[in-house]
C-alpha cells in the first residue's frame, strides 16, 4: 500500500514538474520577445 502511494506521488510530482517547465518556458519566451520588441522600437 505504502509503495503504491509513493509511486503515485512520484508520477504526480513529474506532472507538476512538466507543467512548471511549460509555464516557465512560456513566460521566458514572452519576456524575451518583449525585450526584442523594445530593442527594435528604441533603435528606430
């Protein structure tokens, strides 16, 4: 019983980790594109 619970915890934490990576990469891409856009506007 305990071993099964541990396995479920691991799979849940893996799902959480994937979701976290997706959200952080999305935020990172957004901030990078904003920086590039601001740089383009300032050079014009």
